[in-house]
C-alpha cells in the first residue's frame, strides 16, 4: 500500500509553540529535571502540525506517557534520525535546508560543543535578515520569539518539515 504525504499545518505548530513555550502541557511529562525538555517540546509542536505518530517500537516516533515513548520523541539525535529517514513510514518527515529556507514550524538543532547536537528549538517566525530574524520557541531555557543569533552555538542544522506520511 503506498504512503501519502499529508500537509503540515505550520499555523497549528506556531500556535502550540506560543501557547506552551513558558508552560507545560499536562498531557506530557516534563523531562526538564532528567536531561531536558527541548525535544519533547519540539515533538509536541510537530505533532500539533501533523497529528500522526509512528508506533514502531524503538525506532518510531510516539508518546503515550512518560514510560511509553520512542527515543525520537525526546532525544535530539533520535529525532533527527527519525525525521531524516529515507525509508517511507508513517509520521513526519524532514530534509535539511539552509537557514534562508526555514519556515515557521521547522526545527533547528544546535550543537554547543561542536561534537553532538544538544538542543531542538522550534521556528515560530522567519525574516530575510538571517539568524537575527529566525525566532524560536523552546523548553530547557524556556523561550518564545527568541532570535537564533542570541544562542551561543558551534554549529546548527535546519530541519524543514515536509509533511507527514500516512497510509
């Protein structure tokens, strides 16, 4: 059965990000005290824009409760691996793009040490002025409308969400 790519609701992502940037949706566990909540928040935002989870044990992208979730829901590198997969499967899909191609609802991943990526803020607004006009919402140092250029990072990767596959 062929997969269909459904559109990504960027307005829903941005609305969710603004609503919960400085709070916690009680539907989801707050991982702040055990390593950080940024990718959990990013996943919640992505889910708000696509409404589709991938229930594949270990390698999927899903959240049922604090103890029943995929590593990709809360882990920076695992989210990247899931979104960038080349094999079609249910759930959101992304591709790396340049900073000038970001749109609201996309994900930025930051490396603070130049070795691994440790943070996954959500793009809530873009402009033509580069990093100063890429505005982000995030947990783990909660932020909303924070310019990308106010972060001290060694490298960044920009994940453009294409949509979500369904059967």
